C-alpha cells in the first residue's frame, strides 16, 4: 500500500516510498529454520505412543505461535513507511498505536548510513539523520539500500535550495520593480539618462534590505548584477 497522498502538503511530491527491507523479518526467518527441521524429524520418527503424540502437539503449538508472530510482524511491516519528498523525510510505523517522525529538508544537517557485512550483501542498513531542533538525531533501521537513500535525500535538498534561490531572485526583482514604480517621476523623471536607473535601484534595494524584506545576501547579489550592467 503506497503512502496516502492525502497526508502530503500542498505542492509536495514523493521521491521515494519505501517499506522496511525483508531482513525486517530476520528473527522469524532464523527461528523458522530450526522449527522446520524439528517438524521433519518428528514426522520421520517411527515410534508410536504417548511420547510421539505429545511431541506432535508441542510442535503444532510452536508452529501456530510462529505463524501468529509472523502475521503480527507482517502487519507492522505493511504499516511502516519511510518516505522522501521534495519537502521532508517522513517515517511512520505502528498498527494500533502509531509513531511518526517528520524532518523538513531545510533542517537536515548531516546523513550517515551503517551496514554490517551481511547487510551490505543483502542491501539493507541503518540511516542516521542529524537535524536542527529538539529531536537532534533520528535513526531508521532496515532501510533498503541506505547509501542510495542518502544520495536521494541530498538530491532533494539541493533541488529545494535551487527552487528557493529562484523564488528569492524573482521576489527581489518584483520588489525592485514595485519600488521603482512607486517612486515615479520623483526618482529621476521620465527623461533621465538610463545610467541613473542603476543607482536608484541600488538605493531601493538598500531600503528593502533595511526594512527586512530581503536578506543581505540577496541585496549583494542583486547589487552586483546591477553594477555589471553599468
């Protein structure tokens, strides 16, 4: 079952939608192997009587318990989501009681992954995400190909920065155009030389910076662009 789209924010798109690696069932697999061997031995036992009957009932009880354990584990697996979007990392798990972690991409500081030898062979591992805020660090187990997930998160972070930079530049341009339009003839008159527009635009940018509408970095970038036109 994919991650519900109704839980996404506006303009949010899913880049990765993962369930835990099949090694999530490692304990069930490792206990199921000796249980299977025991069943074969009981069935091959030629003796009859009370001892064999008791052994058969014990094995049946063990098999039922193992199947119930596996079913509960599968339900937990099916209800565990690790999702990477263009805005955040989402982790949700639990069948009855739910637990969730959400980390905005712009608050992620560092991402590390860990794989033991066996996990590297089967393509599983742990992912550690360090973020700003109270939570600090979050560890996610049984992640499929954690090295690839790490790269995808970094990719989405970079794309988000590019989108933010583009929107910031567009906002600065609109703010400058609005400020110049509001100045009207008082800013130099309709017949002023074209070269006079650049200093006036820089002054308008400075006022926007001082008012807190743009950042100092955006001011310097736009200022350099305007000076390059002179």
